[in-house]
């Protein structure tokens, strides 16, 4: 809003006395206040008279109403700058009566400047005519730190005009705005969803920290890739995407599932996208909230699997009951016939075979009932290490001489609430499977530890959290192919030759573990071995 006065005009009127200055508009790219006309100032107190008029005809009131403070200093014979004039805006900005300070040195008039570079800078202005401009932050006034924008220039031999304005409030507003933006960034970066902000053409304007974590990229990589298509699988229907984008731009929020791609390794994962048009820094933009569906899809598959297992369990339960009734009839008839046959009858051997077959069938029936959870359970606070140690001799007999049994039992495991008979069934079934997987011998390790629910636990995501007792059964056998792992707990599923397996062993393990509030998962490498990892709720109770 100002421009430079004619220097010759100013020198002509100063004549060694301080003068006041008024302004007129000047280009916006030069913000420094500059004099446009000069008028002599009378005695210091006279400048406040409303009718005071200088030699140029400009009223003192116009200068006093300027939005910036103005001081005029003169270099004394002692080499000190002394205040010769000020306007009323200087009083208002500095909060003091500058008129009472006329004749004092700069440091006497404004003691706080003594700790700044202003005195030396103004001396250079007076001596060499070097203009001076800076923003002074931390200027102490009345016990508070303020900020001033200061400009100075030489207006005559040994004479300096200083213009200043208080920029404390604008700075406070800027700092408040910056703090608000930082707080908003903290909230956005702390969001559970990944966030993209796009321009209307799909270019990426900004992302949050969750997006960087979800896609495994840095912010610099995102900005280099620029377009959201770099994070999309080639399997996505782009025509459909274009239509969804068009609807979002029309103001209709969109929600749909998509396949995302991580640029670094090309891995893909399922996501849910929420598109919404927003205003971003004053321009239209599109906000995309991205939610990773990996866990949800896994839960959906697990729930479907659980429903299937429940249906099969009901079917198995019904079949087992009917089968048990038939076995009872067969067993009863065989026993009656044995009672009527003489001791040396050759038919007794045949009846004995019938009895053995019905006994094996009875075991199968019990497995079916256990799988379907119809077999009653009696959990109690069980010292897991003691129970496994008790079973060790029996397990060694099952494994035979070619398979070594190792126990790695953590001392601080404590107790878990379990049915001891069902724990035995679980360990025995896993040991038998391990033996079959190591036809040339190997090693079976049973390990216990305190921990949490297995992180994968693919089949029981609802198993309670909290402190757990973990039991691992690891063999060095042939392993399980990756495509078979999802099916190993299915009833009647087996990879053994026909007639050598019922396919109910692992189903029974699954049923017993879950019936006791446990969770189970499995890891296997073909040719290396398999680990079954189970966890059960830990308890400090001691049953009598």
C-alpha cells in the first residue's frame, strides 16, 4: 500500500529536523512502508494535535492513522542514534508514549532492542545507506514475547526512518492453523482404514500412514507412482471402476469390494473401498477409504467351514447312534451263539472274528460321537506337563523303535482346564499320524509353553483370548501338501491307502480341542515335517 518518496524532495524539506510521512498505494509485491511526502513535525507533543499541518500540507492526523508504527532517528555527534519523531501508531503498537522518549538513544527508548541486531543494523543504515528488513521474533514487551516486522532506510545524512508492525497475532494464527493441521494429520494417520485423496482425474494428492503400512510403500514411492491404478490388480474390471468413479464425482458415495496390489512384490489382497467427493484445499477431490478384507474374508471362510463341520457332526451323530444299535444286535447274537457252541467247535473262531470286528466298529462309533460333541466332556484343572509325562511311555510304544520321542516341557506352564481323557485322545491321534508320516523313522517332539492363542488359528477365531497353555506336537515326517492343509480336519478325509484309515482321527482332534475351549492350527513343509499347535485357557485353580 506504499511507494517511495522523491529523495530530493525529502532532503529539501528535512533541513535537519524529523519529518512525518504519509503513504499512497504501490504494487503488492513490495510490502515495505515507504514515505511518499514529508512534513515537518513541531515539538514532540504537538504531533498529536488534530489540526497540525506540515509544510507540504499533509495533516499529522493522516500519519498517525497509518497501520504501521514509524520512528525517525538521527545520528548524534557521539555516534548514537537518537529518537527524533514517532507517530501515534507507534504508541499503539509498542504500548508506550513514544513522544516522551524524543531525544533518547535507541537503547534508552526501547531497551529490549539491546539484545537484538537492530542497533548495529540501524547504524549501518545511517552510515552507509544499507536498507534493513527482518522479522523480529521473540522481542520481549511487557513480559511477553512478541513478533515484529521491521524495515529501515536512510532518509538523509545520518537520518533513519524505521517502520514496524506487530505480526504477533498473524503468527499466532499461523501457529494455531499449523497445530490444527498437525492434529488432523495425527487423527488421519491413526485411522484404522487406509486413506487416499485423489484429484478428479485419479492422481494421488495425499495418503495416510495406514496406507503406507497396508501397501508396504513409502510416501515418496506413492507420489512417484501418482495414480491409484498402480495399487490395483489387473484382474479388476476397469469399466466397472470407471462407472463407480463417475458416480462418486456426481456426489453419490460408493462402496464396493476390490483386489489391491502391492507394487513392490506384486502380492494381492482383497479390500473394501468407500469413495466420496470432498473439498480439499478449496478444490474438489475424491476421498477413498480402504479397508483390508483379509481378516474378514478369512472369518467368513472359517464360519462357513464351522457350519459345514456342524452339519457333518449332526449327520455323524445320527449315523453313529443307528450304527451302535446295529452293533449291539450283532454283538448280542454272537455272544449267544458262543454260549451254545461246544468249546471245540470250529465256528467259535469265526464268531471270535465277528466279535473283534464289532469291537473295532464300536471304537469308530465312539470317534464319531466324540467328533459330533455328543460324547460327554469332564474338564478340570489339569497339570498339563504331568499329564503328558504320564502318557510318554504309552506314546513310545505307539511310535515303535524307529521314532524317537522328545519332551520339551516349560516349567511355568501350569494348569489348563481340560478333560484328561480327551487330551489323551488328542495326543494319541497326533502321535499315530506322526508315526505313519515317518515310515523310515524320525523324531516326535511334544513341547509346552505359556502364550496366547495361535496367531493363525484358522478354524477357531472366536476362541477366547487371554493367557493360554500351548501344546505343540512336531514330527520330522513327510509333511502335508499346501493344497491339502485346508481339508485335514474334514471328517472322513484321509490320504492313507484304502482300508488303512478312517479319516476321523484329525476330526476327532479338532472336536476335542474346540470342545475344551481350545484353538488349533497346523504348519507343514513337505519333506520337512508338521507341527500341530494347540492352545487352551490357562487356570490357576486346583481341583480337589
